[in-house]
C-alpha cells in the first residue's frame, strides 16, 4: 500500500503585519521528501502519528512536504502553490491513501481564503476517488470545500493542544479501517456564526470544556470521531466561526444529529465564549496591590502564537508609570535593538528605543517604541532546550538575545519571535523567574502549564496588538453577517 503523508500548517491572522514566506515553514523552509520522516517521525504531532500508522502496516510512505509556520499574516501565494504542487505531484504518481496534517485556518495573500479547502479540491481534481484523512487544529474555520473534498476529519480536543498525536492517530486509523472495508466513514458538519475569543477556548474551563466533553463522550457506538472547533476569529473571512464535524460508520443521520447536539450546546452557551476586557490602567492597579510574587502580567493582545508582532510596549509602559518594579519582561522581538546593544556591549549605560518597530495598518495603529535607560546585562545566542511540559526536549531558537536591565525591569530582547512557552526564555539568559515580583508575558494560553505553577496570581492586561480580544478594534469586512457577538440575536 502506498500512502502520501504531508503537513501544511498555518493559522492566518488576516490583521497581522507579520509576513509568512516559504522560509517561515521550518528552520530552513519546509522539510522536503526524505527530510520529512527524518524530522517528524517520533514527534507527538498528527504527522508523527500518520508516519507511525503507515509504518505499522509496512506501507510505502511518500512524504512530499511538511511545514509549519507560526501564526502570522496571510501566506505568500508562491509558498502556498509550492505546497500544493508538491503534494499534488505525489498524488498524481498514484497512491492508495492520503494523510494530511492541516490547520484549517490558512488564508493566502492575494489568493484563496481557504488554503486547506483549495489544496483538497486540487487533490480531488487529480484523483476523485483517493481516500483522504485530515487532522485539523481546534482553531480551524471549517469550510464546505474542506469537508466535501476528504473522507475523514478529526480535530484537536484540547487547548493548549496536547492531543495532536492522538488526533492524527484517530483520523489515520479510521481511514485504514475503511480501506480494509471494515467501516464506511461518512461525515456531517456545521459552521456556526459565533466569533469566539481564543482566550475563552481553554478546554479545561467554562463552555469550551463542556464542548470538548460532549465531543469526547459522543465518540461511542457508530460515532467514530466527533470534533468541536472553536475557530480562529482573527480572520476576516466568511467562514470564520465555531464548527463541528462528526464522522460515523455509515450513518449520515446520526452524524448530523450529533453535530447538531454539539453546536446547540455552543449556541446556548455563546456568551461564555466572549472575553470581557478591563482597561489596562485598572489591571496594572490591581497587580500593584498584590504583595506576593511572581504576578503574571499577561499581555494577551500581542501574542506571537496568534500573529502578534511581539513588540508592543504599552503594558510595560503602564507598569513603569504606576511604579511597578522587579519585573522580568519577555521576550520582546526587536532585532534592531539587539544589534545596537551587542555593539555597545555589557555594563555601559545607554538610552534607546525598545520595541514598537512594526506598524499594524490593519488595526490603524503605528508602532510605538518605549525609550528606556539601562545596561546590557547578558548576551546569548538565544538557543535553549525546553525542559517544561510543552514541546519538551525541543531546542528553541530566539536568535541573538540581550537582557537589557533598567532600574525596575529586566527585558529579554530577541531577534526572532518566541512565545514564552518555557521557563527557558528567562533561565537561559540568567534570569530566575521565581525571584521576580512581576513576569510580563506576551502570551495567551501557553504560559499556563509553565508559569501557572510558579505564579502567585495572573492578571490579564489589555495591551495593544493584533491579537487583542476586543472586536471593536478590528474592522471586519468579509465575515458573514449576522454573527455573534458583533450582531444582536434574539
Ligand atoms: Zn490552535
């Protein structure tokens, strides 16, 4: 049996000014051909599971491409076409099945608003019969073209995503069973007009926990897979919204009723998917009153794991204005400042502009640096080994990194984008985060398993950026209307 296995993962924030070229899909661009298994075999990802499944049945594995880019602005058209061409070329040679590790929220610059649907349609145009299994992220905006052009879809049930491997494994297993004619997978889906905030999609709490639980408990009897998608709301496209996909063994009606049941629960609890912000001044005031540290200041409006520029300075500015001290900040992406500070070297007092280098035209905000005086305390190559519970064992690369120390803050400044997903962002540059009164983190969800256990309290700070959780900041032109919560529903 010959199986084509590929990965094309990108969550597109259509408001983000951060570009998404070919090179962003891997350390040196995507993995191609034999590089794919070398890099992805053994990883706890959907594609890792697909490779394991195919190996188990001694299949002839063909891996045209695997690439994953951090969330950012629309994907370059040439890069997208290259992904499609390589995958389609392999399918056209002939195969018995296709396993695809996709995200489900890819938008192409000057191209398709539904990257995954477009890719699947292209594959179907080459071979209308080839069975296709797809894994999707919980933040997928599921579309008609995605559902109509594959056989099995399974989405992550967790956020933070810790079931990527299991999701791929389930999708691949269902397809393999159907190839042996043991089952006959059929799908139903619904995409609902709810623009939910990702800050309210933690699958351990609130309405999203209920949704994840009902999806999980539905997977019994003839229901082979049930997925509830939170969707990705920072996407100005008609299909942005929550959705559900259910795969059953030959029972279309059961698939439909299960889908309805899941989405009915989402609609009933729709107000619980909306984040209510408090003004930044108030958040910092609240943080200032907390005696025991470390207090986490979560700068969620500028999170690079959702398309943020990771360089807005408004939360730090307000924290300093209100007199907070003993703050560790980071990372802030500012290659220009890194270059300057390395040239100046350690221990020399200097005043310079930090952060705020990138404009955000889609939300009408210009970059606004913060002028600070301090010294370079440390310079590193920015590499660190993850020891925490997520991405354990992986080497992270922040680019050249500088610790800039002012009288009240130690700021980690990097050349590359880096989510604070491990204590290593601080410990690797000589900062002990447990000894700080405040940790200012540009994060939304991934700080939780790592910084949560060491924190005395968490304070969400409504800073500035393209990942803000306030719909009024975004000018949506292409989403469907009416949509909750922008429009009123009875
Ligand atoms: Zn996601």
